[in-house]
C-alpha cells in the first residue's frame, strides 16, 4: 500500500478500536467486544509498524533510528496533502 | 497524560475555499456546543466520578473530542486558505480576519469568544451525566444546522462523521448513567451525591 492507503487503513482500524473502547468502558466483561478489540489492535499494530518504518512517526515517541527528526519533516494532519 | 497522534480521526480534504461557511463552522470550535467545550466538560467532570466506568468513559470521550476539535479546525483551516482580499470582502469575513487573519481562534459563528460558561462540572455524578447527554444532543443539532448550509461534498463528509459521533456519545453516556443509577437506592436515588457524600 502507498502512504495514503496505509494511513487510511490505520484510521479505519483505529476507529474500530475507539468504538470498542467506549463500549467496553460501560461493558467491561463483554467477551465479544474484548475479542473484537484484540483483533483490531493486532491489525493496527501491524499497520502502524509498517507505516512508521516506511514513512515516519505518527507519534513523537515512535522512532526507527532515523538520522533526522522526521517528526517535524513529515506533514501535520490538517494539511490537505496529508489527507489526499 | 496525553499522547498526540499525527493523524486526523477522519480525513478532511477540502478543495474549494469558503470563508463564509468557515465562519459558521467556527461554532463547533469555540461556540456554546462545540468540541472545545465538550472536551473540557468531560475531562473536568471525570475526577470526581465514583464509578471507574464513568471515569473511563469521560476520559476517553473527552480525549476523542480533542480529536474532533482538531478535525473542525482542519475544516476551517482548509476553507480559509489562500484567500485574496476580494474573497474576504465578498464573504463578509472582515470581522474575523481583522482580529485573527486566517488563524484558528476559538469563538462562535457570531464572534463570541469561547467561555467556560458553556459547560458545567457540577461534582454530582448523576447531574454531570445528564449534562453530558444534553451536550451531545446540542452538538448534534449544531451539526444538523451546518449540514443544511452547504452541499459541498468535501465539507459534508467530515461533518456527517462528526454528527454521527455525537449520537454514539449520547448512547454511551446514557449507558454510563444507567450503570450508575443501578448502584443507587431505587426508592430514593437522590438521597446523596455519589460523588461527594461518604457512603
């Protein structure tokens, strides 16, 4: 996947987790929801690792040993080109 | 402690500037029922909640609202890029422009700066959760109103997403309230303030 496709997949997987998270806050023992959360968490982690290694950090604490501070060298997310 | 992630919760990609529409959408940043007020309401109320489920819900929804604040700011930012003085005048954008240029400043569509008067943190779990349910409905109605004002699909797409989130948050707060009410005396649920009185 290219950068924008990978970012989109991350946004989708992360949103599934936001939904599961809020549901679990008031249903902490729901096994289906816990399983759903686990599935999408694994997917998000794999996508994020791929993204960070290829395109740079999504969080300031993600670091892959680059020789320049990619955090300020990659677009911030309100830029139109970051959403293309 | 907060972690910031360099992505919008949902993409915002607007091709056509529209400063007049941006002024209206500004209310979802700094207006009475906007995302800034929502985030501060929930993040303030969470400290004295007696039920950890409620603390979790307020922390998580409050944090999500900061992400929504970012999305609405991205919408206003993209709607006001590369404006000429002619475009500014034609849109009647001068009052905001003169004080803020195209900077993002939390105020309402009518130009009233954001205020903590827009929310309450009453320190009573039942009261606070009812406030939160009301807040989500007010935010939904505000998005309903904005959606009527445009037919630009680039703008409608994120607005519709944000509107849907308000409906889901309303549902979640309702469930949180229901869980809380189950812990209170059904014959006299207002006998004490579960956030304050010693049980």
